[in-house]
């Protein structure tokens, strides 16, 4: 992903609300499944890491991206933005 594409996705993510919250139990299989399921309907998702989670949001983002075969767009504070291209129902067209 180029820096231009990443900047475009960051702009789109600015208006998104977090659809998954990661709490005290950190990254469980259920959280991973819900993120993977969210990618069935969307290409860009925002995740919120709650204050009672002891793990680093950067580490959580990398693990989630690896497990869901997606890409980390950004991690700011306790917010994570992930992108996964949907081959069948493409909604976001990235600039070249």
C-alpha cells in the first residue's frame, strides 16, 4: 500500500465509528471472528481498544491484520483502522 492510498483510507476512516471494542480479555478468538465477519460487509473498519486492555494497540493491530489477512492503515491512541480489499463487492477504489 502506497502512502497516497494510506492517506486516502485515513480520510475515509475519520468519519467511521468503531464497530468492534477490545476489552480486558484482549484479543480473543471471538474478537478475531467478529473482525473477520465485519470484513464480509465492509472493506474499512475501525476498532476501539478500551482502557482496561493491558496490551499495546499496535501489537493488537498487527495480530489482527495477520489473522484476518488485512492491512493496518493506522493506529492512533486506542483506535485501530484496518483495510481488507473485497474482491467480489469492491466499494473503495484506491488511487494509484
